[in-house]
């Protein structure tokens, strides 16, 4: 009799559970799990172990454990939770709730949203409105794209049907080149991979931009449009001057429109004005130059501006001229406040057996040659300098080269100090050297130009030198 009663009880429990599950499937959820427990009084079902829950729209919830309150139509999922919608977006968390009456899914600790377009969103709390198809958060969140660009926001809304991510407030982006972008408002089309931001300020990475640590390349703009191949700024202002609190930069380049064509690796400016201490100096209807990633493309390089004691304010507008894969020229005009303009430049060429570098500058300055006081004169005087070096392999074991440095007078390089200070003298060398067996031989000729004021500089001192070493290692020059 006892055994019969137990069998009847098991049949009743099984039928009850079957009826309960069929109601869940029909009305709200279909739940499967390794183990079930039922609280008949409070109408609660608990499923544990490889839990899968499917709602009427086809969303799938995976978890280690779920607790479903049927009267409230409220589902609690815990442990390795995954919410997968019909579009393929995946929402992961340690804990999530699904309020079916209000059609809201909320995830909590360690929330992560993987969008089908390849973006990843992380936050401590994410709200999914299943009626409006909006995923949002009022917590600090991070959006990362497939290329590794990182967007940090303090709130966001993601419109699933529009593939649109939006945020307002404090927004920061660090791109793959370590450039930092700051916005007040941002919209990202995750399908087209396009971005629009307003109230933009950008701090460019010094190394990637190709400037020294003493420079702070940056720009601000009203808004920016960024796509895979192009970035466009409206009403942008650019400078590389060192940033000092409470002080405006010595120079800025302001443009109505700035476009960075990433395919052509060129930056274009429309209606650009160069301002020095907020005073307009030059106007360019159109202006362009290669972007910092380009090493061998003809075009203007980034201009520079500053001030020096002898020349006052100066502006450099270098132009790189690519003549071939093995030869190029940089033209470097320099405009100064107190002196006449200078023309500088550098020529570089590589050969199969050697190379040549040639740099120099010249100006028709209104200073007398060798004048220790730099007193102005009415007569213009030609002044300049030349640096050149090169080396050529004569054979596998012999080579010849030179390193020649000359200036028209003693004061030129000090007065127009845009190049390395040579000190009290400059040395020029012509040489030939090589190995024969284990013997090293070299012949050199040195020339010294005395740059001390009051000394003769037009008669160089030439010193020949012969060197022989009979115990050197045999070798060859590459």
C-alpha cells in the first residue's frame, strides 16, 4: 500500500510539473534545465544546471541558475548569464533580470554587450528595453571597435533597429595611434562604421605625429565626422605649440574645413588662416600636406612657428619633393620678423654603392659680414652655409667619403640659429680608407673654419693625415 501511494505521488508531481511548464511555454517562457524545484504556494520555479530560457520573441537566455516568479512574470538569471537576441547581439553578465510585464532586461556586475557588427560594450549595469529595442546605461561604460579604438562614456543609448550608439556628457576616445579625442556629444553608426561628434578637442600623440616631446600637437573643432577612409572637421583650429596654462599658443592654423583623406594620406584645408598671437598673417583658400604617416609623398610638411632673439618671430613652411624612390628634396623657406627671408633646403640621394646628403641655406641679410654687434646696414649682403656628407664603396674593402661644412662668415650660423650650433669652429673632412689583407690604410685631409669673432675665416687650415695599421682585422664595408 505504501509503494502504491508513492507511485501515485510521483505521477501527480510529474503531471503538475508538466502542466506548469506547458503554461510557461504558452504564455511567457520555455525553460529547460538539469534540475527543477517548484514552490507551488508562491508559484515559483527554480531551474539549475545548463539552464536555457526562450521567450516568445525568440530571445535565448543561458545561465547556471534561474528563478521565475510566474505571478509577477519576473525572471532572475545568475551565473555566466548570456542573453542572445534574434539579431545575434549577445549580452553577458554575472546576473540579469527579465521583467516580462515591463519588457525590460537588466544586467548587473561585469556586463558585456557584443554587437553583431563587431563592437564590444562593457558596463556595470545595462538596461535592454525589448519593446523599444533600446539598450542603455547610466553608468561609466566602454565601447571598443574591432580595430582597437576605445570610447569611454558616462552614459549611452544604443538603438538596435538604427544601429546607432549615442552619448552625451564626458566622452573620451583613444585611437590605435594613441591620439586622444574629447567630445560633449557623440553618435556612432555601428553598421556603416561612421562617427559624428560635437565640441571636439584632440590631443595628438607626439611620436606618431612626428614632433618632439616639447611640442603639443592638438586641435579643436565645432564638430567632426569620421569614417573608415575620411575624417572631416568644421571650423577647426590646429597648433603644435607647447601648451601652457593660461597662455594662448604663439601660432594657430584656423580653417573652415579640415579633411583627412586616409586613403590618399593627405590633409586638406579650406579657407585656412595662419594667426600669430591671434593676428591673421597668411590666408590660404586651399592648402594641403601629407599626413604624418607619409614618409615619401610630395607636399607641404607641418609648418612651425616661434621666436628667436636675433630674428624675432619666424615662420617655417617646409615642402617635401619626392623625386623618386632613391632621391628627394626638402625646401625650407623661413620668414622672419627682423631679418630678410631665408631659403633653406636639403637634398638626399642613395646609390647602389653609396649616398649623398647636401643641406644649406642662404639669405640677402642686411648685416655686415663678421660684424660682432650685428649693426644694421642699408646694403644687402649674401650670406649662407652648406653642409654635405657622403660615402661610396670603391670595392668590397675600400671606400671614400667626405663631410664638408662651410659658412660664408663667422656670425651667420649664430645669428640665424635654425641649425645646430657649430661652436667655435667647423671641421671638414675628405677621406679614403680600406683593408688589404690584415692591413688597414687610410688617408684623410682636414679643414677647420674658425668661427670666433675677429678671426680670419676665409683661409681654411688644411691638415693631411696618413694612417696605417698592420694588425687590423680584415674586413669589408657594406
